[in-house]
C-alpha cells in the first residue's frame, strides 16, 4: 500500500529516462526494510504549469506515502536514499533541477481499499 508520486516539470522532457527514475525509486522503496515490493504503487505526474523560485528551473519531487509505525531513522534513511538516486540520475540535469522528497504517513483508518469495504 505504499505509494510513490513523482512530480516533475515539463522541461525535463525525457519520458523514458523519467520512467527509469520512477523504476529506480520504486525498487529502492521495495528494498527498504518493512516495505513489500508487490504492494507499492508508483506513478509519475508531469507538471506543465509550475514555478521554481523566480526562474524556469526544473524540478522533481517524490512524495512517499505509507501507513504509520516506521521509526524516524528508517524514514530519514529512505529520504536520503531516494534523494541520492535523484541526484545521480542523468535526467535531473544537474544543479538546474530542484530535487526533493517528502514522507507522509496515513492517519489511522485514513487509507481504505475496496478490499476493506
């Protein structure tokens, strides 16, 4: 049930490279202790309209959502690992691309699937 939502600016443009980046982020989350690969849902969202500061810099932002209960140390380790992947990926275009990762935890009872009804 963990989710990765990869948002990126349209000026990055290389859909194949962005798909590979999403694959890498998905695999990294799956390799992280306490996450089951087969339950992860990942998707990429291209943003046509955006601002990064006062420039037309690009951006890539990963939001990772999952149920509560994982220790802070694991969450910090995950953020660092995902940022490292984003920094090392050639599609990111170096310093001209703002890179960020956000961790969110669902509140108790706030994630319901059709199996739960």
